[in-house]
């Protein structure tokens, strides 16, 4: 087992939130190490959108540019997987796969989430291409096309209503057709409702062309939107005894501060609905608060000496 010099901050997760935080902290002359497992949530997406000056950029290019900027200010980035995180004296210790042990005064967790898709044959294979979840991220790319929303989540009605802004040809596939006010709202927006259970994504010439239902019928489409189940990659936060809310996600305030002093969280591990620009903003906010917290700790230590 090897051990590095103690850092001011260890950031677990090298996505938009983690790299944004690292940039702010490194520019604040903090000793920072980012540990990244190399599993970005949007790895299958060809482009990201809604991030001004970066609209249409491939996600991997954003991370590459971010890494270069962060390292330019002296921060360290380690490619590795965190196995365990624990309190270590006044600070924290993170153990990586392979035995490397890192120490820091504070920890920021930006590990994101896993998107668990509905059990529909062929859905996973098209994830990030014709199968998406965020209208604001990918609605423009399928404007005026045939869009299907699979009602596999309570979010489906909200999702399908939003998508009617991008196309006049939007269909909700559901086993329980909406009634009352919900049905009226969809009707106002021109959303078609098809009753049935989605069984398979139909692909022709490497493009999605429809959804086959359990009864064998096919609803034609060019794009499919679903609401996955979000599973937070919160191992470090669990290890450190952070409090979690009823929704299963860690409790953190607007600055990223958790219930455990010195432990912070930002990005999709806190807010699974956050787009790239929002996750990056959350990382920057947490970094500023961490730096201020460290300064106050140093002042208190001097005054009590």
C-alpha cells in the first residue's frame, strides 16, 4: 500500500462537477487531487447541448479540455476507482483499488448516477442515440420528428408534455391511459396516447423506426424518450455516514455541504436531473465554500493555539 502527501481536498469523480470544482480550488492555490473512475454518465452521447460556448461539443472533448485546464493550475488527476472512504484523524482517507491511500482535509464527492433503463429489448443499445431522456438536451435534434415517450415512470406525463414543444407528432405509450385532467392536458398539447406494453425497439438500417408492443402492433417513431431509474453512485457518502433523504439521495444544502463536517457533494450524485452546465455550476459553488471553510478552520486553529 502506498500513501501520498495530504491534500487540502480530495475530489471523487472527474466529470463536469468534479473538474469544475478542481479548477476553482486549484486557482485558490489549494492542493487538490481528483480521482476519476472514467465512467461518465453521458459516455454514449455524441454531443452535449445547452452549455453556452460549448454547445454541440462531444462530452469526451469537454472532459479532456477540463483536465488540461485543471492540471495547468497544479491540480493532480488520478485515474482510479475508490474502494473505501473513511475518517482519518482530523481529515479523511480514500483507498483506491490496488491499495493506494490518499489523505485530505476535506472531501468532495461528484460521482454521479447510474441510469437504469426499462426492460425493453434494444433500448440500452440505442441509449444516447435515438433513445434519450432530456428534452432540453436533445429535443432540438429531433424537432418535428416522430417522438415516442415510454410511460415507465411517473415523470412520463411531464416529459411527454415538454416534448410536444419540439414536435407536433408525439405519442405516449402506456399500459394505463391517463384520465381526467391528465388526459385533457395531453389532448390540448396534441399528444397521442397508445395503450400497450412496449416490448422491443425496432431498428432498420441502424436507425430506430418504431416500438413493437406486446400485442405485436408497431408504433412508428424516429426518437424514443424514457425516464430511467436514477441510482446514485454514493459509496463514499455512505462510507462516511452522510444523511440521506427519503428520495434515496444524499442530503446536501445549496452549497453542497452534507451532514458530515468536511464532506461535500455536488452534481448528479445530489441532483440526477442536472444538465452538464448545472452540474459544473454546483461543483464551482461547492469549491468556493470548501475554500472558505478551510480558511475558517485555519483561523480557528491559530486563535486557539
